């Protein structure tokens, strides 16, 4: 769906590139995440893909067509959710969606249904100026879906959301994936990237340090060991066992046979651990 080769970009008036010869591909129906700290180049890359930033160097193709040769109809097929959404302050949530739906040629989705999906039915007739940050982000996601886009570009989609609504929004994003939609996410949230991205790209200083599946990264950079907590006469005891030939470890087998197991976990790394090991940076 998206093919990028040796992409570079320099902002007007600057002496150095912000993006340095990055290359990646995104398959149709994939959730692809750009993970990195502020200033890493995530949003710049996304803004190039959206078509906001012109004058890039390298190859950028959307569905096998060069981006800078696409017509304005491209915007009929994409949905964009910026981190800091702009809406009309004196319009209600519903009025905002009704207004933006008129900007599209293609048939748009029912705004009231979209509001219901994100839990904003009761706030449909409330002015946007009275919305909380979390409500604004949920309304922003409604606007992304208005034109039933083929590609979703989401910048920090769960920013400002409480755990319940963040989980709900992740579920809605996964539902779009099930429909065959392609999703590009820029975030510094390890939790978001880990739970919904098929692959993630680690970005630092305008370069991609690594691209892989979150699960594969955690396994590759984690310890190949198993931590077991079990209950004995002296209380809860914890021991660590190598995964190599674990079935032959008699002490491990003895614990399983004679003690109550409290917890048992492989020691895979977190995405944050992997990011630090690969880039030497923290988020």
C-alpha cells in the first residue's frame, strides 16, 4: 500500500535534513507504527505521506503511484487525526462532524453513529469548547472515519485518554484493520505500539534504527529464561530457570510436582527495553 525508498526532507531555511534516507514498506491492512521521542522525525514523515510537506527527495508511492503525482482525490481516500485537533469551538460535536462531512465528494458515514461508537452520544450537542482533552481526541477519531478512508494516519491517537477510553479506541482501530484498512500511527506510547501494531519502526534523529514485529523484538532482546514463583513452608519463593532443555531440569520438575505455583513468566523484554538497547535513548 505504501512504499518509501531513500526518503529525505529538509525544512525551508534549515541547513540540515530532518529525515535522512529512510526506507520502509507498509502492506495493505497493516497497522504500522512509528515509535520514537519528540523530534525524532515521526510527524515529519507522516506529514510527507499525507501530502502536507512537499519537496521531499526519494521515492514515495501510494498504491504504486508516486505521491507527488496524485490528484486531490487522494484526500478523499485518507483520514487524518492530528495530535492537536482543530475544530470549530462554537459548534457542537455533531455540528463539527456534519460540517466536515460536506467537504467530501464521496458518501460519508453517519456522524451520530460515529459518536456512539466512541461514547460521545451524550455530548453530541455540547459545544466543542466545553469538551475535555479526552473527548476532543475521541471526536478527532470520528472525523478520521467520516469519509470511510482506505488509509488512516493517526498521530498520538490515545493521548489524553483514560485507560478505559484508550482501550476502546484501540479496539476501534483494530476493527478498521479487520475491514482491510491500512493504519499509520506515530506515537511515543509503548503500550499503544505493543498492543495494536503489526510492525513498529524505531525512529531517532530522522533515521529508522529498526523495523520489526513487537512480539519478535521482545523475544529477541529478552532473556531466554523462565521465572517461577511458588509457595513453600517459608513463604513465596522465586527462582529463574533457563529455557534451554527446561523439560530435562529435574529441580524445575520437582517444583511443579510438589509446590503450588503462584506465577510463571518468561523474561521477554518490553518495547521500552528494546528501544533503549537499540537506540541508546529513552522515550
